[in-house]
């Protein structure tokens, strides 16, 4: 792509033969697919009358709300993510290097924390009301965020735009400026060249970012619950906990899975039709345009505004509220117990995910076959499984098939692993793709057993990708709310659960220390993963 030829060794396709690594990969795939299979199986057993009731009652509104929210958030994140990526890659203005990383910081803030902060700020008793009335007059009122489509779009857009921003930024960095120059020489203006040449070449990356955003929105439970905006995920949770109707919850879950699979299929189809290959031998990155004082000020304002709304305001508000509550003795033994539960549960899930990702990635890439390809696709089922659906499937499975672990912390860890395993697997696949099979063949030809070659050669070379995968699973498991709420045993509360309990009972100030600590734990790890991955790519 950049004018450098890379020789890729290919392994011949082999027929399916059960080997130790294949059996391990099979077990991992079955473990991940099991909740989905159980939910789908139970949903298909639901009587026709129940389906008719659902379609005549709640389903049309849930479907409309879910699709409308996903579309609205996708539109906002498309404009903000692509625009900010273009600013930091192709424009030169004061602080550009700092903004490159700061704009990714909101990934460390769970959407339900952002929803909790902004509902407090916009509430009748919140601190913004006196300020607004002081400027606009005593009759001025703030818009309500509860049960509000614009409010839900605002909160989830602030939480998810970094997905589009990061992928678009990476795509802009890889674009050869020669194509843009060719369009300019042909008479196209700057904007026309950008719209007709540069932007279309970013379509695969932008589509991938929007796909992640849509799946995140459809799977979100905490933010929509705090905002009281009805979507499929919230309805599944209410069906399970409020109505104790597991079969009805399974039916709603099946609809959400089908909807997620439709998005997944659409993204894959769009990606296949939007492949662009840079065929010019000499790769040259685009030069950054020096902005005038006025345009530089606008660029700084845009970055400051987005970062301030998505990160600055929530962290500042939580800091003030946490300081007040900490002075009243909030950091007691119970609080640190919640933190310990969060860290240990997330660390266990991340470690299990890495241990499972290695054999899965190895058999898929080094021993390609139809069976291994099927296992790899099955392992990505977590992409279309929101937290409540994972929890529902594991409740069914552990109660009937694994009763010794039913109601234990092991089920919570398993839920984290199933939910976020695709992120770890992607990182492992990417790392293994960069390792030539010739290194492993050299070890095997010397008579070294396969397990020793993996331990001494392959795993050390995969370490950057595995570390990144571990961090991604850990950070997301720390923030996971619905699966923890539904599966946690008595006495195993986490920071996310405590935030939910305090906010649901309207003890908002008491939720601030846990929310702030959750951000302080996850943000440095996320920054490390991003900077570490960039450093590895630059030295590769």
C-alpha cells in the first residue's frame, strides 16, 4: 500500500482434524456462542400469542426508538469524528499534537456516568439553571433530558464519537497525498478534491467506526435507563427484573440480535464494495496546512468544545461532588471493596480472554480450514450480544448446564469474557498477522515441540497485541453495567453497580466518588493502549 512489498507466507488449507489447539478453540467458540444459542432456542419456543402481543404492543415503538437513536448518534459522530480527525491530521494549529490524544479521552467515561452528570446539570435544581436565568432572564428554562430523543443523542454521541475519530484519523494518516494532488491538477478545487477523492478513500474506516457506534448504541443500557429512553436493551432488562418474564425477555433479545446482525451484515457488505488500493509506488503523507489566526482559533474552539462537553464537564463536576462527599467519609472499607471487586473481576476476564484468544487466532491463521473459519466467526458473536442478552443466556445455561457455578463470581467473569472477547481476538489476530510463519517453521524443523515454539517464539512476538487486547477487555469490563447487575452474587457490588444504585435512588452526590474513581482507573490504561499501539506501529 505504501510502495513496500511484503512477502506473506501462506499455509496450505487442511482438512479438519481434531488437535489440541483446535479442541481448545472449539471449546472457546462453544462457550461464547452458548448464551446466544440458548436465548435463540428459548425465543423460538415462545408461543405465537406472545409474539402477536409483543408486535401489537411494545415492539414497534422499541424498534423505532432504537433505530432512530442509532441513526441520530451515527450522524452526529460522523460529522464530529471525521471533522476532528481531519483537523488534527491535515491542519496545523496551536496545540494540535495535544488535541490528537485528548480527543480520544472520552472513551474512558462510561455513557451512564455522562448521562448521570448531564441530567444533574440540566435538572431544575441543578447548577446550570441559575446561570441561564441570570443571562436570559428569570423565566428561562433548560430543556429536559429525561425521555428526550435529542438528550439521548447528545449523551451517546459525546461518549462514542472517539470510535469514528480514531479510525478516521488512522485512515487519513495512511492516505497518499498524490491522489489529492492529481485531482487538483485536473482542475478540481480543494473542497471538490476532498469530497470526491480523499473522503471516499476513507469510507471503509468510517463505516467501521459507524458500525461500532451503532452496535454500542443498541447495546447501551445505563445511559438510556438514566435518561428514561426506551430501547430494546432497556426493555429486555425490565422484562427480566420488573416482570420476571424470561421467555418474553428472550423474545425481545432475539429481535435485538437480529437487528444487530443486520447492521453487521450491512457493514460487511459495504466494506466489500468499498475497497480502495493505493497503487502509486511512492507513498507521501499529506502535508499539514497552516491555518490563519482566525481559522486556527476556530479549530481550537471546535476541539475545546467537543473535549469540554465530553470530558471536561463530567470530570470537573464529579471532582467537585466527590470532594464534598469524600469529606463526609465516603471512602470507607465498603467503597474500596467495590473498587477491589471491579479490578479483580475485570483483570480475571481480561486474562481469560487473552488465554483463549491465542489458540483461537493461531488455528484460524496458521491452520486455515472451513472448520477453523467457522470457529473464528462464532467467536465474534460477542459483537452482537448486549450485556442483558449475555446475562440472560448465562442465567439459562448455568442454571441448567453448569449449576455448580450458578450465582457465583465466575459467571460474572464469564459474562465479561463473552461480551468483550472479540476485541481481544482482533488484537491477537492483528499481532499474529505480522509474524512470518517461517520463524515457527524453523523451530519445528529443529525438532522443538509446537507448544515450546509458541511459548518461546510466537507469544513474545505477539505481546504488543495481547497487551492491547488485555487492556481493552479490562477497561470495558470495568465499565460493564447490565451483565454485572443481573449476574453478580450477593455482596459482590462493583463501582459500576454502586453508581447505578445511587443514581437510581437519586443519591447523586454519593455516586460521584465511585464514578470518578472508575474514570481514574480506566483512563490511564486506555491511554497506554493507544500510545503503545501507535509506538509499535511506528517501529514496525
